[in-house]
C-alpha cells in the first residue's frame, strides 16, 4: 500500500488514500498497453466498407470482340477491372476487425496505465465532487483549483452522481466515464486523470 494525497474542490489536501501497490506501483508494461489499445481501436471499426467486383457490376455479359484475329488484346467482359465502369479489383469487402483480448492482459494494461499516470503526476484524486446542483461554472472553478483546467481530461464519476456528469460535460477537452466504463485507452488518452478517492481504491481491489 502507498498513500496518495486527496484534495477537495478548492485544491487543498484533506486526506490520504491508501492505493494498492499492485495496481498503482508497478512498472508499466508498454507492450501490453499498446496491444490492448490496438485491439480496442480494431473492435471500434464497423467493417462495413464494400466495393463491387466484376461479377457485381451490371452489364458485360457479351464478349466485346472475338478472341483472335482483331490485333487487339483478348477481352472477356467490358466489366473487367481494367475497363471504365468495370468492377474494382481486390477492393474491400465487409469484414470483422475484432481481435481477441486476453482478460489477464486487459487487467495488466489497466494496472500499467494507472501506474503510469501516478508516476507521471497526472493522477488527481478528490474526496468528492460535491455538486448540489449542475453547475459548469463550479466545475471549471474546481478544475482551476486542482491545476488541471485546460488539459485534455478523463473524468471518472460515479454512476449515481448525475450532478457531476452534468457539470463537467460542457467543458472543452473533457471526457466523462463511469468506473464500469474504464478502459486502457480512456485512462491514457489524456493529460490528466481525475477521479474520487473511493473509485481509485475500488480499482485497486478489482484489478489486483
């Protein structure tokens, strides 16, 4: 276990959170993180791109000219790929880009991402967002007090904290997720990671 400072909405230290060294204190595995991110990006591809081959293009039933004796190259169809309005040669067809992700690798990648954020000083913990009602102005003031306003942020909010979600969502360069939605790509694709202290402790329990 290692202690990490917890701040309030005014940017002042109010407590310390005990973070699991197995999750926040390991040497980041860059190779596994890269593999998982590439798998995630591949899974996001729709794979619906498509082109028409020579058999899909209408027309071209008759042979353009006889096989021999014309002095021209032999041709079998005016819808072959070398013809204008012909089919596409070796064009893309609908396919699945999904790649298999090992569960142990997924957890290792997330542990590596959290450890890297803590090591680089890009992890910020707060005791509670404390929004009594949705207020973007209050959210901006909190980010400025924490010294992370203007950065590309990933903000983790509890599922039942609707006021926090509504307060942060209109701030530029912020991406909001819940703890259940956390993944390697979203944890590292930012300049700072903000979350409540109890969520950080929760990650230490489920990822250890």
